[in-house]
C-alpha cells in the first residue's frame, strides 16, 4: 500500500517501460467525455504519481494544474516532468483545498489503493465546482489503439494486473449517484473503466 514514505522508483520505471504511450489517450478519453479541450480549465489530479498526466495537462494548455499524491517521493519525481503544476502531498480522503474550485478532478490507477472510498468521494466532490467533472478510473484507456494495448500486454504480461485490487465500477457509480449527481461508467472489455461523474448544483 502507498503512504507518505513510499518510493516512486518502482512505479516510475515500470510506467516508463510499459505505460508511457497510454497517457495521451487518457487525455483523449477525458476530452471526448467532456466534449471540449482542457485548455483554460483548472484541473486537480489525485494520485498523480510521477507526473505523466500532469505533463499531458500542461501541454494541452490547462490553466491551473494541481497534482496530489500521498507519496512525497512521487511528487518529487512529478516535479521533473511538470514545472507548471502545483504539487501537494495529501491523502485523497482529506484534500486541503477550498470548496468548489476545480473544473475537473482526474484520477487514474489510484482509486484501487484508497483506504476510505466514502471519505475520498466526499472530499473530491467538495473541491469540484458545481457542474464540474470528476473522472476516475484505471486500465488502458478507451480510445487507445488496440495494437498499443496488445504490445503493452505482451511486454509486461497480464499477470501484473493481478496485483491490483479489484473494485466494482457499478458500486462506485452508485456511490456517486447517491449525492443526487449524474454518474455513469464508461468501460470496454479488457481495457478498464472510467467513472464519469458530474457534480450537480446542490
Ligand atoms: C499506480 S500509481 C498511478 C500513478 C499515476 N496516476 C499514473 O497513472 O501514472 C497510484 C498512485 O496513487 C497514489 N495514492 C495511493 N493512495 C493514495 C491516497 N490515499 N491519496 C492520494 N494518493 C494516493 C500513490 O502514491 C501512487 O502515486
């Protein structure tokens, strides 16, 4: 499990060797879903790790980018990849921000490790603007070309995936809907899922 003192070395090396080509497709999944570019938006990434998505958001012209991670070392690694973003060490269940300030809250590959989902969802929703989008998931992405996924699977072996704790996406969707918000699961077989959650006015 990840904590404040977890080293990011193992994940950064593994991601560089296998996942690197996926991150631009995670951004495409997001922009396809919100139906606009992220240019000009204020984005919070939870569990940003060594910063591969922060880099994407920065290149895409996001107005403000904040990366949160529980591990201090991950954030130091993220600093090498994304200068513009603010890096904040925090637990997703206790986000140190004002309410209603982010247009987008994005998280990929991190939710499987959150120890208190109810607190995490409440904390995320609180910092999201009314009408903002919360986009949380894991896997290879929905717009990623099949040949890229195939190559990654061959390189890393799908056994790696067995290390990741499982979560029921429908359970996550119901949790989001319990706030009275719109939420849906976007998924495809063997690719993973996204929870697309839009914070309502209440
Ligand atoms: C598998 S890595 C994914 C990193 C990055 N999102 C990516 O896809 O490259 C999971 C990340 O979530 C972070 N994390 C785990 N539990 C967390 C929590 N409770 N609060 C904030 N970050 C957390 C870990 O430190 C780690 O950097």
